[in-house]
């Protein structure tokens, strides 16, 4: 998928992967008091009503059976729209400073085979403003199919990790120390960061695909990723509806881990409300990401 180049002219203090933004006093001090991302993790969990979304998917897949759009494809698209409309969700802190990315990127892990010993492949998606859920779905399906043609790494960051893992222990430890120093100052070479989910806006995990519930996954101190979200298995659950009645609905659980230094809980909560709104109004998925959803908070 082609990238839409939104990069602004780089200023003093900017990184290759983000523009420096002025942080409020509290968040600035927090970055010094708690410099590690894992010291600043906050957790959000939500059960999202997916009944309308499942009806939407049934209609869409009946019309285009050659490309089966899944709930995960819709989830990825909803997250991309959420980040676009909530720009603070695209921020990160590294080297005691706050930055905002020029582009939205989402990453996930794909199993090459659904067996205990099968390798995993790291995949990154950079959606364009013109993309709809159909574009996102076709890109994911194409990438996963290509990845699963091979039992082993097909290049990129996977190949780099496979190579480094074969080095002697002391040499590997030295290389990792150097890489982490370069990471702190934002001068890691691009071949180490491109395709690495630790440098993406949102790192996701589709645990529903392996019949597991949503969990809270830790953030990493390495890289720039500030948001980790898992989505669990689709299941039935009794919900209290706005009119006071109880109904059995299709639901999915979502677990999110975020770096609290990039925004406050109020901002995080409203961002999650937008994702829930998209699930309740899946027709928004057919609109280009560049169009505003019109959601009123």
C-alpha cells in the first residue's frame, strides 16, 4: 500500500519519525520522573457490541466472497480512523521529549501456521486517507497470504532479528546497547525501524483468531509505540440496552495498554468511544479515512 507523504519541513529537535511537540508541564516532568514507557502504563478494557458490525460483514462478504472481510479488518480500520481524528493518540515520548508522527501506522503479528512450533511474522500497515475498509482488508489478506507461503522469514525486520539471534551472546548484548542508545536520540538507521511494530502508532493482536480472550499486553521501552491493543473472541453476551431492555448480543472484548504521558484519561476514554461508535455504525467503514466521521462526543 502506498504511503501518503504528509511530512512537514523538519525543524530543529524533530526526529525522522516524528515532529517535536510542546508537552504540558506535567507530562514534561513525568518523562523525567518516569522515563521508561513501562513505568507509565495505563489499562483500558471494554466490551464492544458488535451485533451491527456482524450484520454488516454478512452483507459485505455475500457481495464479495473472493475477499472475506473480517472483524479484525474492521477493527484495524476503526483504529486508523480513531487515530486520525484523535491526533494525540499518534504521539510518543522518547529521549525525554514528546513527538507526533507524520503518518498513522498499525502493526500486528501473523502466525505462519496455526501450530505450536510455527514462526510468527511482523506486519505493518500504513493506511492512506483515501482508504476504506475494503482497501485495508485486501492489503491485510494479500500480505498474510504472501507471508504464509514461506515457513521462515522472508526479509525485513524478521530477517534482521533472525541474523542477530545467531550472534554470540556478548556481541549481541553490545549491539543491542548501541541500538538502544541510537533509539534514545532518534538516530536509528531506517533499516532497523521500518517494518518494526515497536515503531508504529498502534500494535495490535488478534487473539480472537486463536480463540483467546483479550488481555493486557505490556508496552516496550524500546521504540516509539505508545499503544498496544488486543481484541478477543467474538461471543454472545446479555447487554442492557438504552431503552432498559436486555438483549443477547454479539460482543468482543478489547484490552488496551497506553503510555499515560501522551494524553490524559479523558482523552483516552473519548477515543475508545469513537471506536465503539464505528462498530455501532459500520457504514462509516465504507467512507475514506480522510472524511470526518461526524461523531459528537
